[in-house]
C-alpha cells in the first residue's frame, strides 16, 4: 500500500465516535495530515417474508434533517455481523430469523472511516417484541415487495448506502435462484 503512517493523534473522543489525525507519507512520497473517524462496524438486514416482502423502517435522521426509509440495522458493537443482525432486527422490527445469510460487505465511506457494513439476508421470520432505544422512538416499520423496494432505490426514495447495496444484492441473489 502506498500510504505510511508516522504517528496518530486523537483529536476528539465521544460516546460513539473518535476523530483522529494521522501524520502520513502519501503515495507520492510527500508528508501530509489525514483526518479520519473511528466508529463501530455496522450491519443492515434484508428481512424477507414468505410473500417476498421486505421489512423496512422509517426514522428521523438528524444530519439529513428528514425522515428516511431504510433497512433495519445499526452498529455491530463488538458482535459478529450475524449476531448484530439478529439483535438489530429484533430491536427495530420485533422479528427473528431462523435463516441468516451474508450478502456481502461494503465500505460506505472509505476516505473517512475504516468502518464496514455487513449486509445480511434474513428469511424464515417469526414475530416477537420490538425493543427500540430512545433514539428510535419515532421509528415505524412497513412491508414492501422486494421489487418495489428496489424501485424505491432507483427513484432515490431509499438512499442510505447499506440499504441500497443490501436491496440490490438481495434482488440479484434471489433472481439468480429463480433461474
């Protein structure tokens, strides 16, 4: 790799984020500073029922200043991705899955953070109890046919990166199975 870190300085530490500034040698051989954020890895879950519908949640996002429709998910908080998917799915939708499969992993903001998002397909669903935290009080859940959710990606109604990638990968995987 063309980058070399000489030193690292912690600029800020909060409950969920740390901001660092590294003294680096860039690929062109010149010294520079590189600021980046450390956050936990994440997970997004494509929960698909027997009717081919996907569970979506809608919530208020502070930085975007609007409500957004997205797949259930959140931070892995030190858990393995499938364990985090199980926890997040239950917390946000009350659903449990008897069949979890990895769809892939994305790097949503590779120039800003090394955090990765695991994308999980959940099937064989059972209903349970929703256990949302205080930041998710206004969250709602809806079911949408997978093809309609993919169309919502195309039209920009669903724009969160993990949701976009998860829905497209799920459609591709399921479409290939039907062939």
